[in-house]
């Protein structure tokens, strides 16, 4: 039985929701990770300091004493210099959503004209506030991310000093673009390293693997795995763990989102640690993907925490519940090969 | 308000299932159609005369006195001359499934080597028994049909006198191949003329639109609509109406199949009848797609029946049920623009 120790693991794309759902899911991330970048798309998106600080306090309450830093984000809108200077020290990034593209994103951006975005983005660039982007158009579901690459290129070239993070990339196209520009970075989820559209809709339809961006082709998954496991400094882990109540997944009109918080580290271990001969390099690259790359990209000083994983079967819970909610994780009821000890 | 009269409408690809499900669904097809080609993939597939005749009797009971001809099919396996001669007059076609490709297809064909298929197919060719094919490989879900085109071409060229029906085609590729060989024909469903993968998984996930083959891209749908509405003699309507209990659709691991029997004619009317100027041609092409092409391809003499459709809103039932089953149709609860009167 082999043990792998991860220092300060970070989840740089995390949905914790609010209220009773927050209370249910936050401890899973807070136990396994040293910190996480908390997404701002609550049912009322976080667009000012008061909402941000209030949400941060609710998150801190919900993590239940665990040593975990919630890196807060603001929902992208047009913001002026005064506003951004005032909130700068309380946020780690600003998250941009195209309008209506995913859960709670109605108030997002509907016009990607650079002139429209320039006033806010140039101030963010000056103040060194990173921009996180959900990069999808409203086109055909399998093409949405690839169609967004032009916008990424325009953003990267027009704002060369702005650090731009391509969130939850899912395509071979995105793995190329992220390496083409110095100021582009990317997060990759655990599930996009493991599944394709075949897992969602190839045999039976699996609502618990339905997410946005939707899982793509085998060649896309392979390109993502190659990039993530290579230790490349441009990519980092962001789970996009996104809980929905089970009854809103197993229904007509199921919401997009995969809940991976309790199993993400174990799955990544299984993916990265492949053979005896290169064990040290694989472990180093896992450490980079799970922590050091994010530390460098965002300039973070995460709380000290080490997580030990063991090559030992782990049966994933069928569901997790509190008095208000029941949620079904990815691979619920299945056995995976690594455990947190 | 405009009326359209269809003579002897035929559904040349129909799943009626068995027992209580058969009793629930058969009357919908039997009311709207003059006849239907009944698929043989029951939980125990129909592979001999006794099973066939017994199932036909159950179907005739279930149609509840409606003037409707069930055109029976046999599940493709290796059959010898004696067997085929004996059953020839009781069947309209033999349906070939690749093994494991869809509901109840485990006993299908796993080796598409022409030498393996030759003994049975050459007898079918001699006896003029049409071959219906579910044309999908076990490849990536969006490519399965296109990857099967080589097999269709091999079948068409090796058995030039065998009439081969490409069932429920969903791709632009298939619309080309069907026109390339004299002995290839195709059925097209109502839902594949109306939806793309965006409707299944582009916004929320819709289990009631999940089917095999899965709905494809916009350019595929457009090619199908163009072919179907043109009056082309190579294509005919086959609903592939395939009921599953609602609880097996709205769950984790939803089965493939769209239940369209009660609304297929209305939907096709809405699709074909588009503008005043070409009304006669549109009506003729609808008649061809819904009946005359199938009559010519299969050499059928369907029972006399005319169905009158009126351009008048029709609210689709949310579900249909008997004491055993509840099933949810396509567009359940929505309003469509044509009604059967």
C-alpha cells in the first residue's frame, strides 16, 4: 500500500452555494483542501463588498473549524476604479460569466466587445486582480468552448498584463490556447479528466455526470490529461464541484453540475500515480497541479495542511444529506482506488 | 383553419413492447395509423414463428378493434433457407441489431464480416425479405452512425438485390449514402426532424428526448428535414416511438427512447405544411413520407384509413397511464399546432 502526501491542496473553482446547502457541502472541501476559490454565482450574485463579506462569514461558519481559506470572488460587472480599489484586498479574483450560460448567470456579460469590457478590465489589470472566465458561447453544446477561443485570444492580447484564468477547460483547443499566451492560465476539473460524452449519454443517460461545459470527446479528454499530468505551470485544479439536490438531478429538466468535493483528491491520485518507475515525478506533478501552480499563478499563501492519500479502496457514499438536502456525488456507490487517511 | 387529410399513414418503425405496456401504447398508434412495422426486440427477442405469431396476436388484441395492420418483424440471427421460407409470409422484414447497441439487443450481431452474414442475407435476398438495420457502431456516441456507413455500403454492394432499410437515420452522412445505392432506403423519426443534442443536453438535461441514435447537430437535422420534406422516394416515416416507464426515464441511468406515438402525425404536419404558396406540394410530400413511399418500398396494401389533421392547438398530455405503467410523451404538457380531428 502506497501513501502520497499532498501539501496545501487547493481547489481553485468551487461552488459552495448558500444556507443549508452550504452547511452540507462546505465541510467536504474544508477537510480535504487547504483553500478554495469560491464562486460568486449565488441565486443573487455577489456584486458588492457587503454581500461578499457576509457570504465569506457564512462560508467560514460552515467550514466548521477546519483549517481552510475561502478565496473569495466577485461576479463580473462593470465596476469603477474606486469600487475595485476598495474591494481589492477582500477578493482573489473576479469571475466573468456570459449571460445565461450556466447556473445563476443571468446577470452576466452579453456583449464581449473589447470596448465594453475595457474600463473594468484595464483597472483590474492595473490593480493585478485576476479575471476568471466561464468560456462558452451560446452555440451548439459540443462547440461552445471552442467557439469561445477567439474571445480568449482577444482578451489575452488586449490586456497583456491581466492574468486570465480559463475556467474548467474541456477541449483540445483550449489546451493549445492556454499555452499560447503568457497571461492565460486554466483550471481543469477532476471529472473532465475522467469522462467523455459517452459517460453522460452514450449508454444510459447519467444526470450526475451532466455538467457545463459538457464532457467532450476522447481526444479532448486525452489532451486535458496530458496537460494536467505533465506538471505544466499554466494549469491547476479547480473541481467545479457544484451540488444540486438529487431530486433536481434525477428528473425531467436536470440541472448541470457534478458534485466531486468528497472524492476529487482520491480521483486525481488514481489518475496521476500510474507506475512505479516514475513515481517521484508523478507525485511532483500532482503536487504542482493541486497546489504549487495555483500558488504561483495567484500569489497565494495557503494555510498549512497536508493530506495523506493511500492506495486503498474507498466506497463512495450513495448520497450525502442533512435535514434539508440530499445530494448525490459523482460515482456515488462505486469504489475508487485511493482513500484519504 | 386548414385541414390536411392523410391516406393510410404508416409508422414503419414502432416499438409496442409487451403485456401491460403493449396494452397502454398500442391504441395510440392504432388510432392514428393504418399500419406499423413492429420491432422484434422484446426482452426475449422474437426469433421463431411461434413467438412471432403469439406476439402478433397480443398486438391485435391490444389495438382494441382499431383498423390497424401490425407488420411483423423477426430479430436477425443466422437463419437457414427452410426456416426463412416457412416464416416468409408472416413477416414484413427482419431487423438487424448490432449486439448490445440499444434496448434488448444483446443477442444481436457482433461480427459484421460479410462472410458471416452471407448465408442468411443471400436467402433473404432471394426470398425478397427486406433487411432493417439499426446502424450504429460502439464508438463515440456522436460518431456511431457515421462510423456505420462503411457497413451499409458493404451490405448494399454485396447484396444488390436485398432491400436494406437504414433505420432512424440521424446524420447528414446517412442522407447521402441512402441516395447513393438503389437498394438502400431509410426511415426517419419525428423527433430527429425536430431536435438536436442541444435539446437533450444543451440547457437542462431532458431524459424524455434521450434516444438512440442520439440527436445530432443542426446541420444533420437540416439535412434530414430537407430529405424528408422533399418527397424523396428513398425515405419514409418510422417513429421509433419507444415507451419506457417515467420512473426509468427520470432517474439515474435513464433508458434511451422517445415516446411519440400520440403526437407524431401532428408534429409532421407542423413540419411539412409551412406556407400557403406550396401547400399542394407540401401535402403531397407529406403523403409520400407518411405512406406512399413505404407502400412502394415494402410493397404493402395497408388497410383503408384516412386521418384528418387540423391546424388547431393541441395540448399534449403530461403523461399516459394504466394501472401498471406511467409514461411521459415527447413534449408532454406542451402545446403543438396541429390536432387530429
